[in-house]
């Protein structure tokens, strides 16, 4: 399989990320953040900062860069724009912007700012907020917070549970987390006669361009966002960031290019992260394992802006298993914490920890193999929907996974190996397959290359490489002839790298655009005065062919004195959504070793087997899945953003916020069962961006139970949880 087309640029440091852009005359903006979690700013003494060396301007909510509110049409509500309000609603909220000739001058001046607050008590505990939690409409489709589907004659989910011969119930919780992408959020903003250009890492280009235009009150056509390379995003770069808003507004105010980058510590608070969750799950079953009742009640923390509610129950329980009776609720607990947003498998990642732990507990209560229990409750489509899955090879994932992993050798009580207790666990993974409306422009050039371009982004996913391959296939030319292009809002709208949609969206649109481009080319070939005037031509191998004669598209363009010929093609979700439901599927397997005396838990083997439709480039797809699976181990054993009583994150830096290092991760085995799903889209690809993380944390907890007999219902699982 071909390697990433942008690999050499990245590993040699030549890929230019947002803050790498050097514009003559640039000044530097440093973001100032709040040191309380709740209250009002009553005064900010910025005299010393204004007089500090090199300082050009100091902006605060008292002397703001005026911006307009930004609507989020897809999710309802408004996106937060910095410095518009004296109200502080979380610790680490941007409350100032110091612009100076150098970064160091801006930072040093920022340290001298004295802020006076009228402080109010901060709500910081999701547990304390459970009683007063609000029912939350569920993004992105605004589903009702409460769904109940009962069999005929059943009065309530409680009755269904009471009538179930075997019942398990548990309360599960998952930690607050943060994306912590390698590239901190940053922006370089430049105004000229054409308007504003912002170099900033983002999962799209058109969305931040639209948001900045709204905030600044200028036409969208006058804002260009450029992001050819993005150093990780994972949901945390879906919207314009605080540095982007501030740099753009300050650059206009000062008539100078402004660069701004968050520090690593600021990334944890001045951008949005993942909710903490509490979930109560009850499962009732027949003795043969058939599910009679599933109850899943969820509480997710959110900021006081209520921008996003992590939908843990909705993303799992209605879809994963067939059940006769279902009742789910989703509540949000607004806290004085930074805003919450999507993070890799928002909903499915923490939701699957609860549901898949509960399924393991049910298997144990039934004395049944956990794979067998899952096979017996196969869902043919989401609950309460007539639309069946377009394709589902989950059973094959379980079977192949069990074989590859040696599941048959697992004993219900684990085994011992010297000082280590060894256990195996598994879990299901699912993630919806979707698409974004996408337009692709294809340009044949006279040097026999073809450009395939769209305004989306490759935040490290491999999308650029996939575009090259699908472009080559659709144009019947070599991949080395294709120049994929992404990451600029002036390109045709390309959706976003979010929701695991990009490959399916972009590939479908390329196939349509390629047919258009070939039509344009053959029309040119047969036009008056052209080499194939009046002939019936065909197109193959990058050549126009007729009557035993052929020319490459480059030769044809040169012969007709054209440098290039372009066409666009668009694709969007359509009629297929009225016929089927769409999802990727997977089976996760983990072996853990828990040290008998120190109680340290180590993952010693891991395997994921996935049905994600057609895999276009196995190398980049495998990397996506591996990254997700490793993140699942991280969620299970490492990651937690801990909130102090006053609302400050105790560990908002990469010393305190634990993520796994190479020594924590064994070899990762990834396997794909490949069944192209052309009911979903013409390319047959379903999406691999997020499903890798799903189920992993439960698989670890289930393996730890197998090894030790200790059921831990929260993540991350710590040594102290495993003491006898
Ligand atoms: Mo993402 S969490 O697919 O933006």
C-alpha cells in the first residue's frame, strides 16, 4: 500500500502548520486566561502591561475587540467568542489579549495584568449536579433526551426488568478528558485589500471562515482560511479557536498581521474538551441471554454555555443490541468547566464503557461466553427504526477476532503467570457511517497530472492520500500523476474531517467529479479543430482513444493550446438514508496482566477486527484504528483531567495529564473484514476515524475483571482500584 503522500514533508519538518507561516511585519498576541472559575471581572489593571517593552495593544472584556455572536446552525445555539463579556464561567477562560512585537514581550506583559473579580461559588462536581441536572436535547440531530420503546402489554421499563429472570445493574463513570492535539491551537491573521486570510489548523476550512466572517461582521467571501496541514484535531478543531478570533480582530484593529498560539497549558482550558460522564445501566435477560430490557440513564458534564452534551446512552443502547424493551435518558450537568465539544467518538467512547461493561457483567451472571451473549442479541437496525443496517459483518469480526486472539484458551477466572494475573476481555465497537455534502474540483493539466481539490482538511487521518488513490482510480491514471489538494476555504466546499465521514464523502464526490472531468476532456478532444474532431472517442488509462490512435490528456491539452481543463462534481447524502441505517462495526480484544503484589495493570496484547466497508488504503486506515485503540487504552488506564474544588484543572499540562507512551502499548493487531458498502455510497467506504477508540476501555475493564475478579466501573482504572 502506498505511504502517505505528505509523509516526507512531515517527517522532514517542511510541512507548514498554521503558526509556521511567516508574514513580514507580524506582531504577536498572547492570550490571558482567568484564574477563577466563576464570577465577574470588576477591574483589570493593564497599566504595567501597556507600558511594558514592545507592547502594542492590550484588549480585555473592559476594552474589547468588538465581535458579533457566532451561530452554530448544525448544533443550535451560539459558539463562544472571546472577550465579549465580563462574566467568567470557567478557570482558564480567555479574558485578555496582549499584542507585542515579540511573543516573549507579549507573554511577559500579560503576567503583569492585575484582575479583580467578584467571585461566586463554582459548580465543579458532576456528582453534586446529578439531582439538578437538565434533560438535554441530543446532538447533532436534536433527538429527544428521553426514548422509551416497550413491547406490547409492558407498562414500564421497571416492569420489564422485574420480569427478567437475570438482571444486572451498575453505575459507571468516565473521566473528563481533553484532545490535547500535538499542534496547539494557533492562528496567523493577515488583512489586505481582498479581506482576511487566517492560517489556522482546523478540521475544515469553510466552517471557521464562516464563523470568523460572522464574528467580524464581514462577508464570507472576504475571509479565507488556510490549513493544508493540521497537527491533530480529534473534534477539538471543528470550530474557529480563541486565537483565531482574537488574532483576526486584533489584526484588523492594528492593521498589522497578528500571530497567536495557545501555550500547552492553555490548550486544556481555552479550547473545549470531553465531558465527564455518569451512566446507570440495567440489563434484563432471559436465561438463554436474550435481552428483555435495557435501561441506560446518562449524565454528562457541560460548560455553562451548554454548547454540547456528550450523548452516551443515545449513541449506544438503542443501536447495539436487539432488545424487547428500551428506556434511555440523557441529562446534562452544567458546571464551571471549559466548554465541552466532540472528541473522538463523542458519545460512543464513554457510552460503550458503560454498556459493554454491563454486557460483560451480564455474561458472567448468565455464566455465558461474552461473545456468545453478543451473538444472541444481534441488532438488525437501530431500535424504533424500520431501517436495517445496509451491511453488517460484526459476527465475522467476533469470529475472526476470537481465532486470531486465542479466545478459546480464556478461562472464566483468568490465569496466573508467575507474579502476574492474566485476563482477557472483549467488547463491541460501533460508529455510525455518514457523509457530508462535498464538492470536488478535478483539473487535468498539460503536464499529464491531475489535481483533485476540495476545501476539507487532513488532520493526520490520511485523507490526502486517499484522495490521491481514489482520484487515480477514477481517472484511470497512476497515483503519482494525481496532485491532491486540501485545506483552503477558496477550494470547493469539502465538508469536514469529522464524524468519520471524510473518506466516504470525498471519495463519492471524486467519482462524480472524475466522470464530469472526463466528459469535458472528451468534448474538448472532439471539438472543432481539435485532434479528434467529429470522432467517437473513448477514455482509458488517462488517454483519449479513437480509431486506433490515442493521446494522453496532457498531449491533448497541449495540442489544443490549453494549460488545463476543470470540472466539479458534488455528492451528498441522499435517498439511501431513507432505505437503510449505516454503521461501521468492530470487535475489540485485550489481554491484561495485573501484578499480584503491586496491582499495576499492563496491557500485553490487543486486537481490533473491523467491518468498515471498503478500506481504500490499509496503511493509513490501520494507523487511524491503532490511534483510536491506543486512545482507548489511555482512557481505560491513564487519562483524566482532574478538577479541583475551585474549578481549576489540577493536571492541565503534559506532565500531569497522563497519556500512554510506547512502553505502555504492546503490538497492536488490526484486522479488517472488507465488504464494500455501496448501499451507503459509491466508494463502499464506511469510515474508520473514530471506531477504533470505541469499546476499548470496556475491553480493558473486562480483561481486568477476568484477571482479578475485581469489577471497576469507572475509568481510568488506577492501582488503588485493584487492591484486594
Ligand atoms: Mo470528530 S470527534 O469526528 O470531530
